[in-house]
């Protein structure tokens, strides 16, 4: 599966800034190289994090040691520069979804499970031809799930998100299959 570096980081960090952990609107996200690329740092998932543009601008080409110092010198919790007077709006963090361990283990009805599994298999096979918008994914699920009701389609879509197989960003869909 080929996702852009920023999309992979954004998804793996749950849509939150690596440094301040606040919700990060996708259009404000940028890639911060921990070991700056201008200093020879690789453009890899291990060396990169998603953060807001304000933090990226602040840390920029600093050596890794100086970046740590900036973060550690903040009194208390790291204070994002976008949150302290920058015109970039930072949304209130959304409450985190309940952990899977906190949810009761209720298996879905057999038909629903069968249809969900079918949708996952088909989406995996489609690879580059996967629907890229929420509307087209919803329509595709309805077709893949053999005439599922609108409620069943919504449930399958919710399961895909709960299992972190897809991320819905506005009307765009990012896959982690």
C-alpha cells in the first residue's frame, strides 16, 4: 500500500500533533524531520512525525539536541506555538474513542460479519482502484454487501473506522488495509 508520508504519519498519530497531542486539522499538518533532512536526516517514518506548521517552522533545521531542549524547556505540558497567539486555529481535542479493551465483546450478527469480511476482502483486492471519497465508499459498500440497508452500510463503515482500516478526513478516505 502506498500512502504519502504525511498521510501515514497523520493516521498513525490518530490525527493529533506529535508534540502537543492536540487535534491537528489535516490542512494544518506538516512533516517534521526529527533529525533534519538538511542535516542528513532520512525521509523515513522512523525519522518523521506529523505536527502543525507552527511547530515545524519553530523547530525547522535545528539539530535534534536543540529540538529536545525546546520541548523539554517548556514549563509543564508542551505548549504549541499555534495555540499561544498564532492565527492558525487549533480545534479543541476530540475525546478519544474508547479503547477496544473497554468495549464489551459483542460479536456482530453473522450476516453483518459476513458482509463486513466481504467488503474488507474486496477493498484489499482493489488496491489503487479503491473509492477515495466518503460518498463513493458508501455506495461501494452498499454494492459489495449484497443489497445491505443504509443502516447496515453505516455499520460496516463504522466497523472499518473502529478497526482503523480506513480514516475519514472530511470527505476523503485514507486506507490502512
